[in-house]
């Protein structure tokens, strides 16, 4: 899950060995690295080419399914890469509230949940 440049020498060697033994995994790792770089650098012009390459690669069916999903929502994905707006803060708040709600499941009522949400940091 880490970027290969951030690995220590032992982990880098292990990764290289694992990828050498499994060509499908090596291909998938390459696609994932390309996708991560595209997202990090916000290079929406590369998205269609990436989707086409992944869907054409028959050895990574789960990644191809992901790419097909991206193609179905291409307008939203492109907007996410090009527009300066983000719903990250809202999503984080929603996740925090859901987490607190799950923690309290069956223990208290809405009044206590409200207090916890307002005072949780």
C-alpha cells in the first residue's frame, strides 16, 4: 500500500521478488501506481487512456471492473480531478458521526448522540 519510494531496502527487495513471481500482480501494481500518480497530480487528461488500458488487460479483472465503473461516472471523476472544490471535509464529518453512532448503538438515545457529536474532536 505504500509508495515504493517510501520503502526501506528490505521491503523494496521483497516487493521486487513478489512482483517478479506474479506477472498479474506486477501488472496490477503498475496500473495502481499509474492511477495514484494521476490522482495525486490531477492529470485528468490521462484518465481515459488509463481506463482503456486497464479494461483491455484481461489479467486484472477486478481492476477492469473498477475502471468500467469510472467510465460510467466519467463526468464526476473528471470534475473531481479538475475542479478546485472538494467534499472531503463533509465526508470526514459524516464518517465521524457514523463512527460515534456505531459506538453508541443500543446504549443511548439521540440526545446523547447529539452531545457527543458536538463535543467530539
